[in-house]
């Protein structure tokens, strides 16, 4: 597991305490996600990985799972030519 995935999982684990969250598990279907959590997740990602989440990134598919969040973070860390 990549360091990025580990950090994302550690953050999410604070909110999913009684559930062993899998990398491809849909966090929305678990029923723990609300608008406050969504804002906290975006702020965590921006601060933790020094990235900017743009309006165009605010698509549920980018935040559905650890794998999806990891893919979003990695896409933001690709240097622009």
C-alpha cells in the first residue's frame, strides 16, 4: 500500500471506527458521509498533500473509495509540462 493510501485510510478510519474500510469500498454506501465530513475530507486532502481541490474535482466518483481518492491526489501531484 502506498504512503498516500495509508494516510488517506488513517484519516478515514477516524470516522469509520467500527469498520475495516477496504481500498475499493464505497464510503457513501456505508452511510457515514455528510456534508460536514465531505468538507473535512477536502480540507484534509488539500493540507496533507499540498494540493488544490478545484470545483471540477468535486465529483462523487473522486471521493467514493480510498482508491478513488488516491487517484485524485496522484493526478494533482503530476507536474504540469
